C-alpha cells in the first residue's frame, strides 16, 4: 500500500477514496444499489442514496449469501465470504496518471452455478488489466434462491437485474475513473457467461456494452415454470409456501442449508435441481440461444470459447471418470438424447479413452462447444465480429487436465497468486497467460482479438498445450456428427 493519500473520485453517489499502488488505483466495495434487505430482499435493485463526505473504498464489500463449494472443489476454487448485508457492490481498478484520457472498460461477471462465487476471489484481481491500460470492474450479484428463485409474488431473475444495475452504474460513472462508457466489454465464465448470453438477448441491457466475452458458458435459459421447480423443492424442504414472502421469513442459515441440500448433488452432466436463468417475459423475453441465432445483439462483437476438457473438473475430483463403465456410458448418452451416430463418431476418434472420458467429451461439446459454434455460425453475416478460442493447456493437479475454470488465471494474468496454483499447479506457463491476457485486452480496446474472425472455415485460436496457434475446424468429424 502506498503512503500517498488515496485517490479521490466523485461518482453519482458521492466521493470515493481508493488506494494507489504502482500506478494502479483501486476502489473496492463500491455500492451500485441499495442493500437487498428487509422489504427490498426480493425486489429489483434500487439506486443508492447519495452519501455525504468521503466514503472509503479500500476493502472488498460484502459477498452475497452463499455456501462454499463442496469438498474437494472448495480447495480448488477458493470462494471468500465477506460478511455484511450490502452485497450489491463492485470494484474498480484503473490506470492512474494525469491526462490518461478515456480507456477501454472491462466488466467481469463471476461464475459459480448462480449459487457460489464473488468478485473478491483473489484470481479475479484486476491489477494486470489496469497495468495494461484497461479499466477493470468486477461485481457481486444476488445468488441462489435470493437471486434466481422464481416466485409468484416477486420479479424473476433478480441476479440478472443486479448485473444490469451494475452495468448502468458503469455507464453513468466510469468516466470519472478514466473509462470510456462507449467502449465497455462485459466478460464472464461459466454461470457468468450464461448470464452474459442472457444480457445479450435482454432489452433491459441493450446499449450497456459494446463487446462481450463468453468463457465456458453457452446461451441457456428455461421456461419460468421449469425454473420454479428448484424454488418449490427448497420451499418444500423448509415446509413453507413457495412464495417470496414465506421464504423471506425463514432464517438465512436455514434457507442456505435447504438450498444446499436440494442443489448440492447436481452437476452439469448428471443433472438434478439447480438455479437457472428463466425466460420471464421482461428481463428475458425468449430463449437467448434462439434470440442470438435470430440476430439479437448482432452489432456486439463477441469472443467465445471453451476449455478442451471442461468435464474433468466435474468428473475427476470425485472419481466419476473411473466409475463409469460401458453400460453406464450408454445409459447416460441415451438419457441425454445423444444419437447413436454421434456416439460412434466420438468412439472412432478417441479409441484410447475410457467410457468416462468419452462421456465427458460428448457432454462438454453438447453443453458448451456445439451451442457456441452454432451462435458463431449464425453471426457470420452480421455487423459484429466473432472470434472463437479453445484453451488446451493441461493442469497437472489431480489429473484435471484442461478443465473448467482453469483459463481464468491466465486471462487475468494472476498465475502468481497462491490461490491460482491450487488449480494450475506451481509451474503454469507465464507466456501463455501473457498471450491470453493480451488477446482479451486487445479485443476490449479494439474489437480485434488478434486472429481471423469466424468464417465458414471455422478458425479457432488454440491457447495451449503449446504455443498459441490458429486451427481451422478442430475435431470437425465430431462436430459434423451433431448436425441434423
């Protein structure tokens, strides 16, 4: 921490004092909406009341109510818990120099199955982006049943509404931090990317960002009544009506316990109760996958991609990869609606893989890669550019390989953080982090990721396992097997 008095910024809410280290100013725990407590707990976010004097912004704000990831994921994905009720807050890292001018802005939306995570995760530190000329914003939003419960007496998609409120704050205030409100890129991973896909299709978010990055998350939403099933299951476990009024009367610890019990065994591959973005007719009028293929957000530049072995984070820590045999593989593929032709293509191209690995590869493509490719294919004639990547460097930790979430520390260039090593191991390649971080920074600043945009040859930038390399139509035989 520098001995120089912290920098001051005047926002719509009042004056903030941050901290300054090595030419990077940080402002942490800045409220963008009123605390969602009391009568506001299951309401749309409301603008903060202006404060008097100088508000200190030198520590992360409260995180949304949540439980940590279950073991062993809790050791791989550290998830800090900051107490307090004022959880609708954000953080800003900005280059700090005289006459800096308007800079590109990147807004990070964290993942965590819409039930975990926060902006205070150490790997999400925005210093490297600010060091390289970008104003970085990260935000918290309501999670679990308080953010994505579906009730008859409350608005749906409160977590998405929080994200829109934060982006509105960015539009109205980011110039004070040296950012250009006309050059905002929103980026996120997993549930954060799923959220961004919904924002791309939401009329309430239109005009709040110019570019978007979807990391390991595809457009997905379910009808309101289907999304309500998880809410009903939690209410049933609590013995209360499935209404916001009844749930609000339950002590929060008991509510979180019931939420964990109902959703705790769910995985992207095995199914079960989970929180989902709902097609609610207001925030999200229709399925975002359909909307994007039909031309929604056609003018927004997109960077999208996946990790080669996403499934290994879901399978390997619990030993599921080894437990799946041939009969279990066939049953799982049948339940998932995977055609025999598609399954044969994966068996033919992966003769040395176990049934568990085959199931994981099929599921990774069904859930992530194929939907993103379909969005990209539909955008080839649109005004916005589209870039695809694949992250293939393999972590040595627990045999996780190129698993889900592994790329985040590379994108943020935070491999030196001890928390990053829990997933990457101690010897992750810094040069690969520099390449990915540089591509994301360039895309935010210019709309050009640094390689050929998507076209009928399907160019994909492969970040690892070796040096970055542009590959045309990787694993095309497997992709063709999904076509009707």
